[in-house]
């Protein structure tokens, strides 16, 4: 389990998201601020439109395969991995669909070691993790392979997002970014109704906690946090033109490709892939 004596010390630079992590921590849903982030991600991922699409991981396998081939590697370094995101399923689906080998290392600036050990164990040791903090804007050169980000790029302000892309270009690494939140009307509408999902799903969440029922039905802080986190994430998601504007400011010889991948139900995954030429 990640030790966190003071959750305030662990907050990421993104204050909005940090505040949400703190609320989750205070609600007792998590034992540390990093866990709190994971709880939020898991709840939001389960319930809101933004998280659900990345569970349909098959759609992105061809893009991932192409990015790995162009980067001439079969290694992935997943940045901002949180509780491992889609990898437990995606790693399996990638190998089934392509027959190609794949080695994945999960990393995070605030590594949730408990969640990462869980992922390693439930993937029969195929998902590895890096136990030391890894900043997505300054990845150690020893971590080779294609860099991936799932549902995390919207946390980076434009200057930080550019720094993240520039770091990949400077170190000659490919980078593949996928965001499952959808800024268009349907995505926003789906997030608006996410609190209803919380109301229906809360009795099913284990382990059972009286405090969770209290903060869901009597003082509905948890539905509010899920709603707020969902709306903020959706509104901060970079659109394809915004992604293109970001890469215009990146120096180097990377080849960039930005797009929106329809994955059914009228929802898109936005992606940005950069590979060395
Ligand atoms: C939305 S969460 C996890 C998303 C996860 N990939 C998924 O699909 O569920 C974003 C993660 O980014 C991490 N993070 C925030 N700033 C970071 C940075 N500069 N470098 C690396 N990780 C960072 C947080 O600790 C958090 O775990």
C-alpha cells in the first residue's frame, strides 16, 4: 500500500484534480491521496461516459500496433498509469489481435504500488511497474519504448502538455495518447447523468461501507464529486484542432497524427500519436 502521511503533500500540480482527490480522501474512500485518485478514476471510469469507452480497448489496438511498429519497439512505458487504466484488458487484446509480443511497464508520478502489484499479479506478471515516481514531462532515458497515456492528458495544461510531448521528441521516443472523454454535446450530456449511475451502483460496491451510503444518499458528496470530476475532465479534453496546435509548438523530427476514433454509441476517443521519423 502507498504510504502517505499527509495527503496535501501528495497533491499533483493540478489543483482542481488535487481538491477532488482530497475530498475523496476525506470521505474515507481511500487510504492515501494516491489511492483517492485511483478511487475517483475507478468510480468515474466505471460510471461516466469518459471512462467507459477505454474499456472497449479493442478499437485502439490497430493505432497502438502502428505506433509500436513505427517506434521499432515492442515495449510500452505507460505514463500516469494510476490504477493501471485499461491495461489488464488491453495487453491481452493486443496480443490476441496481433500475435505480437508486448511488454508493458506502468509508471506514475505518484505510483499506487498496491494497484500496480494487483495489475502485475492479475496479468500473470505480464504487466510490470516502476516503483519510483516518474514525471511524464521528464521521463528517465532508462525507460525505453513507446510512451502511452490513457485518460490523463487532459490533466496537463497546454505548457505542460507541450513539455510532455517535447520530452518524448527530445529523447527519441514514440508517444501515444488516448483520452476517452468526449467534449461534444453527447459526451457532456452523458457525464451530466453520471451521478444517477452512482446512485444505482453504490449498493453494489465492495467492501461495504456505511460512510459511503451516508455520503451518497444523505449528504450526496460522492455523486457531486463524480459529476464535477466528469465535467471538468470532459471540458478540459483537448480537441483534435487543439492537439494539432500543441504539436505545432514541438521541436524535432517526430511525425504526429491526431484524430478522433468513433467507438460506438456516438462517442469518440481522441488520440495523438507521435513517432520518430
Ligand atoms: C486520471 S489518473 C489515471 C489515469 C489512468 N491512466 C487510467 O486510465 O485510469 C491520472 C494520473 O496521472 C498522475 N499524474 C499527475 N501528474 C503527473 C505527472 N506530471 N507525471 C506522471 N503522472 C502524473 C496521477 O498521479 C494520476 O495517477
